[in-house]
C-alpha cells in the first residue's frame, strides 16, 4: 500500500512520518501526526496546498498552547509554521509578524522600537497564527484591536489579504474558514515611552505568575467565559477545584486551567473537562463551551477514575481571568 508521504508533492521544507506531537504541545500528551510538514516558507506552503491530493486532510498548529491532541493522533498532514515564518519587523509605527512568531517576540520587538499598545502580547504564550485564529487577548488588549491586516492562504493555495473586518473577530474567535492558514499579520503600534512599556510588560509577567500555573503542563483557559459570568467562578462553585481523573487535574491555582500533573492522557484531560462541564451545568444551569481546541482521533483506551478534590483545594486570592 502507498504511504501518505509517497502521495505528497515534493517540497523544500520537511516531512516527518508518524511525528510525535506531544512534545510540541503545552499539555505534553496526545498521539502523533500521520505526517508533519514544516514548510520552508510561504511559497513552499502555497505550492504544497495547490498540489496536494484533495482527499488528504490538513491541520495547522502553532505552539500548541491552546490545543488538546487526542491520543489516536491526527490523520493526514499537520502543518507547523516554524523557521521561515518567525520574522518580526518594524515598519514605522507598525509591526509585520510571521504567523509562526511567538507573541512574546511581537511584544519585545515593539518594546525595543518604543511602540506601545502591543504589550498585551507578552501575556499570551502562543504564536501570531494562533492569536489570529483565537482572537487572543490578555490584560485589556486583543489582537482585533491592533490588527491592520492578515495574510492567509486557503486550502487550494490561493493567497488572501484580510482586513480586521474580514477576520470576523469576536470573543476568542474568528469567522475565517477553518481550513485557511494565516501567514502573517500587520499590527498597529503607537510611539510610547520605552520605560513605561517595559514597566507594563513587567506588570503583566508578575500578574500571570501570581494568578496562572504558568510553568504547568496546561492549555490555558479551558472554557470561554459565558456572557455575564467567569468560567472559573462557575467551576469553583460546582466544587471542581482540584478534581482529578488519572493525572489530569483541575488547577488549584486557577480552576479554569486543566493540568497534566504527570502522565495524563488526552482522554483523561478531555474526560475531566467534560465532567467539569456536566457538574457546572448541574450546579448553575450554564453550559460551558470549550475554548481549548481539540483535534485528532480518540484512542480505544478509557480514562482513569474520577477522584474528588481533597480538602486542601481551597480558592486562592488573585484569580482574575
Ligand atoms: C499558561 C497559558 C496562558 C494562556 N493565557 C492566554 C491569555 O491570556 N489570552 C489568550 O487569548 N490565550 C491564552 N492562552 C491560550 C493560547 O496561548 C492562545 O489561544 C494562543 O493564541 C494559541 O496560539 P498557539 O500558537 O499556541 O496555537 P495552537 O494552540 O497551536 O492552536 C490553536 C488554534 O489556532 C489554530 N492555528 C494556529 N496557527 C494557525 C495559523 N497559522 N493559521 C490558522 N490557524 C492557526 C490551530 O489550528 C488551532 O485551532 C494561554 C495558554 C496557556 C498555556
């Protein structure tokens, strides 16, 4: 039988078969990509999309800070934008950033150029591509507030320029079709005081360290805040703080974060998330929606058993998100 990789077009970037994705995601779990493709640059990606077999599914990932990859892995081709997509350059009061650039590098480049309004990027541990897809935001800023235009490529390899209105941004969401891949973003900054910019970024770092398990294996906020509510408060009220399934646990520090405390499987984490949703609905009548993106296919192995939170799992000060 012909393997998938043999059916794929010749590229300048790299294909890897049966590629371990767990090590590239924040949760550190989940199955492999049937084929992982790291395009050399935007032209390489465009040519790949234009000439790949139509039946091959394609999924793009950033640095996996908002992603749960199921244990059975991801069929088809997973695209990771790395070298060739990470440049951040200053154009007057604007910044042009490749979709593979880390949000932190956007903030740092802006700081070095004395540009303000972009400090919030330092609070988001993803890439520019992930930020465009998720309308990422933190500490009073969202990418929708500073985006002039994004460049994207559709599943057939046609390039598009999208202004902020065409992105269809709302809370943690863009309406750009799921199969489109962002290539870059042009962002608007404003001349500011370099000392004040550095101070704001230091405040953001401190606040994150105090309120989030920033060094844990997590996917960040698991559920969106429902209109008029904070997801963490609903989860806390439903008694889920510290709840465990296998090595998956509802964070004690920020209970809208799920954590892999050791060898949790994606099934453990997803089942725990669903158990939290069930308990919150029972307790408050509100259905939480997943903010974390779940991709891939489940494995046959079931989850671990539910373990109720211990008495030590009490609310902590400073929980804000
Ligand atoms: C500790 C922690 C704190 C966090 N705090 C915040 C926060 O304050 N605010 C916030 O908004 N988020 C937060 N997050 C979530 C996450 O960092 C953001 O959603 C981020 O934008 C995801 O970027 P990523 O590169 O990791 O994308 P991934 O997690 O890899 O992917 C997320 C989605 O984006 C899509 N995607 C990725 N790249 C592209 C591309 N080039 N083109 C099209 N689609 C693409 C993927 O297909 C997937 O659907 C936090 C996460 C963690 C772990």
